C-alpha cells in the first residue's frame, strides 16, 4: 500500500532505517497543538480566500466541482517580493557534508522550535497517479502560506475517496511517506539565500527562508523522483506524449529545463494530424522493467509569460503567482500577465486544460529528445550509440531562465550543463546514466538532440521544431552523417544545413564537445555526486 506512514511500536527503534535525525525533527513538528489539519481542497480554498496575502479575482474556475473546490471558486493571486524563482544555491543534501550536517541539525531544531509560536497548517496528498506508483506526501506551512498550501494540494493529487481507495490497492514501496516543512520568514546569516535541506534516504525536507511556490513543488518532487530512482524507475523532468495514427502509436519524451520548450512540444496538437494523448509536461517516471510511464501530478505549473489577459487558457487557471491585477471595462479584477510585473509569472493550471490527458502509458516510449539550446547544433541530431546518447543527456547544455533565482554576476546567456535537465536530483548522477543507457539498450529507444534555440544565429521557430517531430513520427525524416562525428547524424532541413566542410564550424562543434568533456572530467576528479562512468567520458572524447 504505497509508502509507509505508520509503524508497530516494536519497530520504532534507532536501527530502523526509516528514521533519522532530520526526519524525526521534521515529522514531529506536524503533531504540535499549533498545527491544524486541512483535509480537503475546499477547506484549503476557504483559508486561502481569506488570507491577507490573497487577491480574489473575478475569474471563475472551470469545473470546480471536479477539483473539490466550491462552486463559486475564483482564481486566487498571491505575489512575492524580490524572489520570483527557484533558488538552487539554497539546496543542501543531508549526508553529503558531515561537518555541515552537524552545524545544520541544531539550526533546524531551532527553526522548528521558533515555529511553535505560530499557527500552522498541514495537509496530505499523493504523488504518482497510478496504482503501480503512488507516494503519500505531507506538507506543513505557517499561517500566511495559505495560498501555497492550496497550490500544493491542487498541483499534486488531494486525498479523495477514489484516490484513497486506489492508494490502498497500490504497489507497496519500501520507503517512508514524504514530509516537507516550510517557514519562509526564517533567516540565518550563514544562509542569506535561504535553505532547502533534504534527507533523501528518509524522505524529509525543510524549506526555510523561501516563499516561492516552486520550492514546495520541486521539493516534494525531488523526494518523489528519488524514491522512483530507488524502486526501478527512471526519474524524468520533462514532458511525454503519444501520437496515434493509422493504427500505430509513437511515444515521445522531451527533456528540458523550464523555458526550453518542453511544455510547448508536449501540448502541441499538430493541427490534429494525429490523435495526441498527453501524460504530463513536467514530471513523470519510466519503468526500467517494461518502458511504461506514469505521471506524478494531475496539474501543471505553467509560466504565464505567453498568455495575454484574454487567452483561452486562463479558463483553466486555479491559482496564480507573481502576476499583476487590473480591472477590465466591467470593473472586474483580471490578470496582467506576459511577465509585465516581473519575470517568471506562474499559474497552477487544471488538468482539464488538456482534454487528451492520461495518467499512464502502457506502451514503452519510442524516443527521447534532449532539448538543448546549443547554437553549434542543427535543429535535430540523431545519436546511434547508447553510451553516447546517455552521455549527451548527462551533459545536456542549455541556458538559464527566469524560473531560477540567479546569483549576482552570472551570465543568463552563457551555456550551462544540467544533467538530464533535472537540477532536483538527490542521488548520484551515475544512477541516471545507467538507467537511461538501459532504456537505449534494452528497450531500443531512439535518442535525439533537438535544438529549440538558434543555429549559427538562425532562430529555430516553433513551427520548424514541430515539423521536425512530425517528420520523425511519420518516418519521413532524412538523416545525413554529421561530418567527422561518429554515431551522430543530422536531419536535413532547408536553411539549417551545417557547413561541415568549413574547419571553423567543425572546430566550434568540437569546442562544445570539449566543454562537455571538461565538465565530466572535473566532476570525476571531484569524486562527488556528479561522477560518471569512464565509458561516458571516453565516448565523448572520441568525438574530438
């Protein structure tokens, strides 16, 4: 029955692997007299509606009864201050630095102790939408965080009779429930950017000094992906869809950071050329056993920068963060989006915005697309060697976006490497490498690099990218050897032909490959969590 949340008394022992110092500190905080349990989405909505931080718009929520919301529910807005994105620099992992752990544990105890003077709320939900993989997760937030509590419940799967019954019959997972504790008003001089402290072996975390909802969403997902990694699944920060056409199907998986285009590619309808089914656009897992896939969330945490006020997608907004509000001609409070107020405006958007949603694909995925914004690469590269395919995923090159809180002095336009487009990994990178390599070898999954940025200063528009994918699905894509680069070929596309006869172009590609080699070499020398097998480094070096 899913993860474990209760224990027989004779099993509650120091040697029981379910327990740790940090988990005990975090879970214990859930049971204080200052903490009120919020059991339903409707309760959470009523709290958020009355919160001082809330703006209640005049925009009705579509299908409120299907979401457990009051029939008259309106879209709620809450805005933050300076910080409107994730703070990667705040993340710490319990067990990685023993000296820092010894320093942090009393700090965490003090933070929780200070939190006792405040009224708090707790709630529970599920991560994983199929009986083969469901996790019970719990969240505790202080008064003033009612909007984040509601958004968290709506983003994941709230407890309902149907899902409670599904969970009772779900596959047993030999892990404890997830516990997540937040206090955004906490501060400490040694952690000026806040603290997101994870105990991945015991599924507990504290999020301190951070108000942005994405920290709570990705915090819970980080622990869920970690559980998936330990139970025979590949953790995926990406989107997945299935194309059905002429009695055949094609399942495509797109891996990219926020702003890379993964959501656009996942939700594209391709002018109805195919019957398209969508699993999710951000969080799913792939079974190593049979290649099937499971969505982890029902809703979407969507950027609002592409949505003007009258966009039809607004009908499916549930909560909104970091956007403006104004009045229309009827005097109704409506949204000001397109990142006018600040970068990285966001909404938790209902699953009903995608009428073709499913929660599991029984079919094995056919292809994995690494989305990279590397201007040395043409719009589509095919990788024929499984080792090289897994190595390129481990050195996925892209650009930073407004979704992340960037430290001063960092260049937003500089290429950065983010392995498998997942900055939320809590386990060794080699584990992801092995699992993706297994998909390419055992399940014969094709692998591509798809460039959604520019190619040699030529912008690659969305229409070109979608046409590329359709050509692969229709089996009309023509691939040409990518010059001296073994096991790599490119799709011939008018206006985007690489000048492989020019030494300067080949040298540019080699420079970008060397960037990846240097990244892998440095990580292996450091002998930390980002180490990769020598075969991956060798495969990349062979391209030089």
